[in-house]
C-alpha cells in the first residue's frame, strides 16, 4: 500500500480511502497510435508499426476504496503519462 491521491467524502472516508492498494503491475507496456479502420475487420496488434509507438513504461492497477484505476507511468521517475478509471461491471 502507498499513500495515494484518493480520499473523497467525509473525514472518516478520507482516512479509510487514503491508501492505494496495488492490484497489478506490468513492468513494460507500450502505447501505439492506432489508425482509423478502413475495413469492418478487427484491429490486430501484429499490424501495428513500431514507428507508431508513442510511449512505453509501467502499468499499475490500483484500488482506493471502491474506486479502481489503471495508471501508465514512467518506471524511472513515476511520472504519470495517463490514467483511467475502471467502471464496475
């Protein structure tokens, strides 16, 4: 667990939700620019070009209270590249 940027609501809720719980760490992930589809077929990662890679780093999935978030961050500095909430269900 680590102190996070969670903690919404009242004082007791903030105290209980103040820590992030690490659910998953993937040490090396890549983000690619995906071109718009010109056919009705699915996207295939084998078709993505190495030159279209826009970022690589670490993926962390953390929970904080009843919230879950995926974070992409620089493995050396911890600087956040992108984050998104995971919706229930």
